[in-house]
């Protein structure tokens, strides 16, 4: 007799939570909050074998007798297992990328400091446990990393040194009201041991590994296409994706020129340069964005374009040191979180310690039109609002972020920027529209550059020039984007996810007859939970899961 499918799902998720305690915490599951991920070679080999075992178990459950929804979820889970197998066995970030270790550690520690899902003393004890495991994680990185690309080493050094600053500076601030002297002393000792291990490894990377690093960062066309297929359900060749990306890039550039013309500019770059002059002064970014977030929420509540569940206000704060590589990031409690916990929207202001020219360059890329789109993406109606809906999903498969494709999560957030302009936000303000289009150009440039970096022979410098010329970025921002594409090839799916969502919206509206409201589509879409777009098409279009992208 076949194993019940839902029993398998429970076992699989429980295993993932145990094997990836950092991801468990971010999903709202706190059974393993005192653990760091075990990234030793023995644990990785064990994980690979466990995934193979789960694949066999799932294959032994026939899909035909299941309900139509369970049949779709059966395929979703199978795809997730295959994606994890491919990442472990073929992409092998654990063997190529020091940043992989540093970022896992940063997220693990930060989750206990940022989220207040337990009393301060309990979270401090969990942090103490994690800090004591840091030398083990660092040793795993030393043992596993073989012949990494130089750009990965550079990013890894920055990440590890950022974690040291986080432990030295941000953790004491996060637990400033803790008054248990014994626990504080233990935290101090464990922090010293952890930062010593991290600092020594960063120095090892700098002096021993970096000078010898000659490996290529490229996945190659076969692995890149396979990754998009197993991770995102995107079956297209790189050539076809490039054709789509270049078509859309040209279309958005033409729309950019049209909006610029309405603002009185013959050259689009003149309009954009003028728009970029309107930016927050150094030190005022956080206050500016707080006002934006409040205005966006008010618009959504009044327009009714999407349901806005009753939820806590979003806390807007300056990025901690370990997150300063990111211009903006949204940290939300996971969809299975049962406690009321604050969400934080982090932004990276220009430090006053920077030279004035560097401050200006940084803030010109955080101009007011762009900031509106970033806040739409991260908060309303992007990630924050999306997660409020995700918490209402009953299906564990389509509620868990551990099974959610990046194209679904980021596709909605990127779509949200365009949707707000369509819905009439800041109607008549061409600069806000210009900012939305500029962000769309960056995502489309990512799609082009990511493919060229990994499936062609482009250098980072060629990527930098492309972002400057085609997406109108300043040199420092263009460099961050191009470098990110080397170690985060999935950033290509921001644009692809948005395009898949727009195609789904068009096909759903046509199937409904006439043109239902945006609210009707958003209600239908958000009620499905997280899934690859081929699965969403099957669930929303009555089984017609044809081509996800045109």
C-alpha cells in the first residue's frame, strides 16, 4: 500500500527543517533555533543520500489516485527534491563559494537578533549555542572550499568581515537590555572565540586563497539552463530567454523615452539624470522611506486593488553592517510563525564617513522615483504584503518558503511595482513612472547579463558596462549588479518571474471572459500560495499548464 502523500510531505519538511535550521527559523519553525547548519563534508554527503531516499519514496506514491490539487503538489515536491539534488551535486556552492558559508551564518545569527519571537533571554541562549558552533562552520569552509573563483573569494571576505562586525557591534545592541550577568559573560566569551575564527578565515582567504584563485565563476550553458528548469520550472534555452529579454528591454527603453518626452526631455538620459538629483540628503533616507511606506499602505487600502490584511506596521531601519552589501532588504517572520513579531525593512544610507562624491553617487541611485519602486517591491504591495497572504494558506507545500521558487517570490514583488503605476498611484507624476521603468530596466539587464556571464564568455567588466549603458546605472551600482550575477545566477528570474506572472494574468482574464478587475486576479493568485508558475497555471487555468513565458 502506498504511503499517504501528506504523510510524506510532513516527513520531508521535518527533514528539511532539521537539515537547514536557519531556513526553518525563517519559515517560522523554531524547533532547531539553537543550531547552525552543519556544512561539513560528511553532512553534505548524508544530505545528498537523504534526498535520493526521499525521491525514491515520492516516486513510489502514484500520482493518479490523488486529488487534482495533490497531483500538482506531488510534482512541486518532486521538483524541489530535484532542485536540491542539482544544487548539492552539480552546482556545488559548498565547494566553490566562501560567501555561501558567511551568508548562512549571517542569516542564522541575525534571525535571533532581528525577530522577537521568543523572550530576550531565550534568544540570547540560542545565540550562545550558535556562537559556540561558529568554529565548526568555519572549519567546514576551510575543508570544503576547493579552487574558488576570485570574485567568490572577494565576496566571501567581505561577508565574513561583515559578520565579525555584526557580532562585535550589532549583537550587543540587540541584547542591550539583557541583565543576566552569567549569560552576558558567556556571550562575550563565545563572541570572542567566534570572531577570532571568522577573522582568521577571512585573513586566510585574503592572503592564501585569493592570490591563487583562478577558477571560473561560470556555470556553463548546460548547468545554467538545467538550474532554471529544476529551480523555477523554466524550460527555455538561453537563446530564447535572451530573445525575450532583449525584446522586453527594447520595449521598456522605448516606454522610458516616451515618459521622458512627456516630461519635456528629448533625451531619456537627461530626464533620468534630472530625476536622480531628487534624492534624500545623507542621514535622511530612513525618515524618507517611512513616509513612503505609510503613503503606499494608505493608497492600497483606499484603492482596493489588493486585499491588505490587518498586520503590524513595518519597522524601517538602517541596514546592519553585514547587510550593507544590499541596498534594501525586507526581513519578515516566516509564514508558519505563530507569535506576533515585527517585520523590518532595512535600507543602506550613505555613511557620512564616505567622501562627499561617493555619498552623492550612492544616493543618486536611491533617488525618490527609484525609492518608490523599491518600497513597492519590498513592502506594499510586494514582499511584506505577500507574506501576510502566504500565512493564510492551508497547504504546507504552498505555504513553506523552503519550497517556494525565487521566480514566484521575486516575480510578485517586481510585478507589484508596475501594478501600482497601472492602478493609478502617483497618477500624473511622470518621475514615479520613470523610476518604475528604471527598476524594470535593471531587472531585464540582470536577465541579459546573468545569461551572458554564465552561458557565454562575458566578463564582469562587460556586465558593468551593460548595466551602465542599458539600465542607466552609476558605475558603483552597475559593478555591484554585475558582481552579484557571478555568485547569484538566480537573480535573472526577477524579470522572468514578472513576465510569467503577467502572462498568467492575461490568460486568466481571457479565460474569465471580459476583463475582471485587478483585485479579482490578485485574490485568485494570492489564494494559491507559493508554487512554480507551471503549477499556478495548472491550478488557476483548470489544468492548462502550457508555456509559462512568451
